[in-house]
């Protein structure tokens, strides 16, 4: 133990968030995201503190300075938000200081009202604001260090802190007149003491001192990194289909299918884009092995014309770098990607690191697999499930070789236009490998994203995020009750977003939950509403919009599963006949695109409801900045107005069978309501984005949600109704 070095600064600053392992790994963020920052800061005695978060861009330039606000009284927690506007590794730092103005406002207000030390309190106010005025006047002459700030921060030299006051925090010459006027009011002995005090706490003075405070004993937390990625890393709507089913033709005479291909699948992209999705994800598109090929419903004996599972990768036609001959050529694939881009869609490709017994790797690199004592290669198992058509990779016999090969494959598909990879079962491969691969790829291609398809232990899922995966599948699929959802939403929005970015999928080819099997069309609507509004990332697998719900007996997956056969679906007829929920899905994605609040995760706040099935939460995109914001050239960006605040309130009845009613109690502090947002009787207006209705709401509100008529409210708070 070292006794000569203090671990705390003059003002202790601890528990800085977001931070991963004390800042060892950059916290996750994406361009334009509202990132909640917090810290615990405190000091001895009763003098007031000020706390700020300062955001620096990848070039080290200060871009935003935000005054943090105290949280729950007595806990010394401070909160605020920052919003990076470009990609790269940004940094933020917490600054805490003794705030003499805030201390004076508090003490003088109490004492003058009580008639105690009146003259002394007024003289202290005069001195403080005179110092501030001198500070403003001197900035142009000595911009590196204000004279007034130098006096107030003199003790910082003793504790080794920074000395300069940056322009974003400094009082400038244009502020001098306002401050001198306040000093004049404080000094006017012809006025009553409370009137003189009022001059020192006038709104324009308090606002100025809030934005550009007098500071002393400034203490710095040190910088913490933020890995700011492109928007699709954190905000997108995914849709999955099997290209072989899109345009597949069934021959009634032979009872067989002719496979769809990239050309026919490209025609389906218009339908996907029309529903408002951003990403089209396809299962593996590579040649499929014949050995131990699975038949319908995972049977062990496939017929001559059964297509097999796309995840059984590899045949004499090639492996992970090849395209299944029935899907088309490389040129056909690239044309598919180009068409997707024309429609505003990105293509996500499955990266499944496993091989069929027919994969070229099996003969060329047998060391990449596990050989059993009888000389045979071990196939994949997840007891009680067995996958005889798949050999798992052994990463330990020749790590250099397999690492190099996977990197080659990923780069090949990047060159073919793929910028997103959905990784199959990453938790069954070494974490070290993923950390190496993602860093290697993102070094040259920072735009490339990886989604972890991992339904496993929390420690592994979190570690995959820390290793570099931009997104992850989640337990949302199995969180159906109010209690389960509240607990899980709190976790993913408040406890883990620094390292774990959740993508809420409502279904997958492997997962058809009992909730959907038995909940009717209402269940499909409820889950879509929850997924689309609770997190910025959500996804669905084709057929969900048709409410396909029949499961294989005794299993939590679809009967006649598309993993093993072709599927014909008539989406247009289903929509025309009212048998689909496409209109709702389209509307949900429209709402997501129109409301920035739904693009944030960390701002989610849960609200109390009186019945045991209704979930209520809100998201608020605050007006920026709560401080000073500059663009990349250093020019100060005008502050957003209160009308720029976007708040969405969501109420969902999770009971898919019966109507629920009750009272919702809103924590109004989460809604960032301003005086101009309120009616004369203190209520505020909300517009229902699903029904088009408008209501007056307050802290307590009645609701009735019938899953067969109106399963949810998605409400937008109307701003600036007073003009």
C-alpha cells in the first residue's frame, strides 16, 4: 500500500458510468444516441457542489459540456446525458467543484428571510457576482485562464488539478453587463433586503451561473472511452427470410418445389421495405451437405428433394465462401444486395462456424474438428438435441489456421457488400477468438456489425458484448408477464447498456413460444408492440405477420419448420383478407422512424399500473444541450428548444385473452414537462399514435385495454401547447 498518494481528489468523484471494467473497454454508443452519464460526487460539510460531464470527440476536442443534476436526495448521485454526433472512440470526463454561487443562493435565501446576517449575506453576493463580472471582462485579455477563475480555483494547484477554464465553461465579455446589473441591484440600499437578494437570483443570473458557474477546488475523474458506432449498430428493425422460399414454386404433379433464388427473393424486398424494416437477414446461403441431411421436422432421413438445413454448411460445391447453386451466382447475390440498398435495406448474412460432413474442410483440415476415440468426427450435440448433419469446429488444434480462414471468409463477404453478420451460437466458440476477429475486422471496416445469436448464461452473453459484438439476441422472447418484463426492461436499459445492446426478436425459426402458440392474433400484436417500442433494435422472422402459431408437438418451434423445407406464403392475400398484422407492423416502424425517443435505450423509465398485466414505460429524448454544445469546427450550436423534446408513453396489456383496466401512475419527472407544455389546470395533452385520439393526462390516468380491440396505447406528449 502506498501512503504518499491520495486516491481521492479534493472533491471525491466515484462510480462513473457508463464504464466497462473501470474504462478498460469502451462503453457502447451510436451516433445521435442520448447517453445517460452519472457519477457519485460529494464532499465534507454543507457547501454546495456542481458536477458536469464533458464530452470529447476522437480528436480530443471538447464538444459538449453538460451540467449534471442531483438524483435521489442523500445518495450523492448526479445524472445527465450527452449525445455524440460522429463515429469513433470518444471520451467523457466528470468534473466536480465547490460552487460558491449555489452555496450563497441557499444560505442567503434562508438567512435573509429569517433576518439573520442580512448585510453579510448581501455583501457576499456582491463579491461573488463582481468576481464573475471581472471574470467575464478579463476573458478576452487572458483566454487561457480567467483572472477571476484563477482566484477561485487557487487551491486546485495544491491538489494537482487542471488550471485552465475552457471557453465552454467560462464567463465571456458578453455576459459582463448582465452580471454588473445584478451587482447594482444587490448594492441598492434603497431596496428591501429580499428585493436586493432577488436581483442576485434573477432567472437570467441563475441560468448563466448554471451554464457557466464560478468554480473552485475543481476535481476531475479522468477520461472514460465511448465507442461510437454508426446508427445501425444501435437502432434498426430486422426482418428474416429464407431466400429459397421467396419465389419457390410447388409442382402439384410431382409434389416437389423448385427453389427460389436471389432473383426471386429480390422481388420480396419491396414488401420488407414497405413494412419499414431496415435490415434483411438471411440464414446461411452456402451449399448444403447431403450426408445425414435432415428431413421435414428434423427427421433423420431426408428425401431426394428435401433441401436440408442451411446451417449444415458445405458440399462438393463449396463451403462458407460459396453460394448454393440453386440460389444463383455471386453476381446474382451482388444484384440482390444492390436492390436492397436501393430500397434502404442492409443485408445481414449468417456466420455459422460449423460444417456438414461434406464440407471441404473435413478432408482438407481434419485438425479443425474433434476426432473421437473410434476415429470418427464428433457431430454437434446440445443434449437432448443431436445434429448429425453438423460438425462443430475445434479451435484449439490449429487456432492460427482457423482464425486466418474465418477472417478471409468474413472479408470476402464484406467485399461482396455485406456489412452485418448475424453470428450463429457464438457462445459455443472461444471468447478470445471473437475478440480477435471483431477487432481485426473493425480496425479496417468499422462499419461492419456483428449480432450475437446467443441464448445462454448471462455472464457469457455480457462477455460477448464486451468482446465486441455490437448487438445480441435476448431473453425477451421468454419474458411475458408484467413482473418478468419490468425486471428485464430495467436490466437491459439501466444496468447493462454500456456493454450489452439488446435486439428484441419476437420469433425465430427455432423459437415459437407458448405465449404465441396459444395467445391468438392479440398475442402477436402485443409482442410486436413491446419489442418495437421498448428497445431501438427489434426483429421478426417471416410468417410472424401472418400469426403462424402451430408448433411441433412437445416442442417450442414451428411445425413443418422452414429450416428443413420450403414455405409458400401469400402475404398480399392475407393482408387483403385481414388475416395479417402487417398494417400494425408497418405503423410501428413508422412511429419508430418519427420519434427519436424510441431510438434511445437508456432513457426508458417504468411506471406503476394498478393491475397485474399492464406494462407502462416512457422514453424521453431531451432537448440538447443542457450545457454548451459545439460542432466539429468548434462553433457553438444553438440550444434546442423545449418543443424539440420527444416523449413517448407506452401502455401494453400483456394478457392476450382478457381486457384489463386500472390506473397508471406516471413519474412526471421522467417526462421532462415544461410550463409551456401544460394546460391551465396542469394537465398535458397526449396523442395516441395507434388510434389517432387525443386525451388530457396527468400523473394519474385511467386506462382500459382490450387485447382484441386495443391492446396498447402508444402516446406522444404534445409540446409547447401554450405557444
